[in-house]
C-alpha cells in the first residue's frame, strides 16, 4: 500500500466514524426526547 | 487513468448514504409526512418526527437490501452502474448488513415510540419491497412495477396510522392512489430507457409486451388513478380544496398520458411526450399530497367529519 492509499484509507475511515458518531448522538437525543414525551403522558 | 477494478478506493459514509436511495426516500418522507399531517387526531411532534424518521429508515434499509440483491443487475445498466456496489466501493455483505440493521432499527423504534400497528405495517412494507418485489417478482413478471408500486404506496398509510392507531378506508385510499400512480410513472421512464432493461434481462413491460401494450396500460392506469384520486372527496373524507386539486391534477395526468398512449416511437425518437409525462408524474404526486394536507389544515376536521 502506497502512502497515498494509506492516507485515503484513513480519511475514509475517519469520515465513516464521524458519521456513525453523529448518528449515535442523534439516536441518544431522540430516545431522550421520546422518553420525556412518553413519561409526560402518564 | 484507471480502468474497472474490483477493489476500489475505501468506502466512505457517502457510499452508505447512496445505498439508501436518497431520491426515492425524499418522496417516501414527503408522502409519509403528508399521511401523518392529513390524518384526523393529534400526535406529539416528537413522536410524529420519529414516525417519519422510521418510515425513512425503513425505506433506506429496503433500498440497501434491494441494491445488495441486484448488484450484478445494476452493473449492467447505465442508470444504476454508478451505485456503490457495482463500483466495488464496499464488500457486498456490508450492504446487506447495513440494510438489515436499518430495517430492524426502524421497526423497533416505531413500535417503542409510536404504536405496534404502524411498526407491523412498516415491517410488512420492507419485507414486501425487499423480498416479494426485489427477489421474487421483479425478475419474473412484466407486471413487476405494479407490484413494486405497492411498496412505495405504504408511507402515507403508515404516517396516517401512526396518528390514528387503526386502519380506515382513507389511508387505504392514499395507498391506492400511489399504487395506481406508479405504473404510468415508471413505464414512462421505462419507455425511454428501454434498451437498458432489455440488456439487463429484466422483464420490463416495454421489453416483454412491446410498446403498444405498455402505452395502452399507461393510459388505463391513469384513468383508474383519476377515479381513485377523486374517491376521498366523493366519499367525504376531504373537502373541496383537495377535490378540485385532484380533479385538475389528475385530469392533466390523463391528458399527458393520451399522446403517450396513441404514439408509436421509431428509432432515434426523442421521446418528448414520455419524458414530459415522467417529469409531470413526480410533480403530480407532490402537488396532490400537498393539496391533501392543505385541505385538512384549512378546512379542518369539523367541516368534513
């Protein structure tokens, strides 16, 4: 693997990790909001 | 610089995004949201958002499973050859796992946050698209698009039921509208990308039954669509705003199908009426569902109940 390919691989992996991190963060916020709403009703 | 390769550059998040068929999803989100907004009753905005999100996630999962199954087929058609799997941007199994994960998550979240019946129908719609349509019927029958249209017809039904919690004739009519809309919408496209489907061996209507039959069926479905789109008004489920909008929009739809139905295209035909019909068909669905929501928000439930 050339240094350029290595760099591309790292960049792509970093991008995927950031996207996954944001997705998980979004789910945390969503579940928090759902929980608040559900408890508010009962 | 580089020719076709089996191992391409490493997959990026955009490749996974592309697996979800974002352009199809925009229509799914829109019709799902419209079903939700047009339904009688109220839903907490957070839960309403969650319902639409789950519909979108489910559609994305089904889209990824579709691309996982059809990777070889997609590689043979110009329109789909640039999808992540034909380009070799990720292992094929990753698309399958991604699709399963999105699908399962969407159904579970829908069940927890909204209601069980919406989750069940969402699960049915995903299985219907990924298995009944993609794996079973698309490679076997020229009516494949009619059956596939059923999958696209679920979102407004699910959106509506997320609010009401039970199935009534109104959401079923919304289902029927998209069901009848899909064949003329897609066959118009299939008429001008005909050679591609023939090459890939998919039994699309124009390939198997020929142009004449396809064109006749486009018109037939458009006429049925005309009647079905007016049914909510006739049955008293909506007010005049929707009724008049449906009359005008569906009338124009049939009018644009007429030249397509009577024409015969030879070699090198520019296919203008077909392209115009396809372009209008997308606008039609957005406009019709916007009218449905406007009708509900302006005239309110009191006038139509």
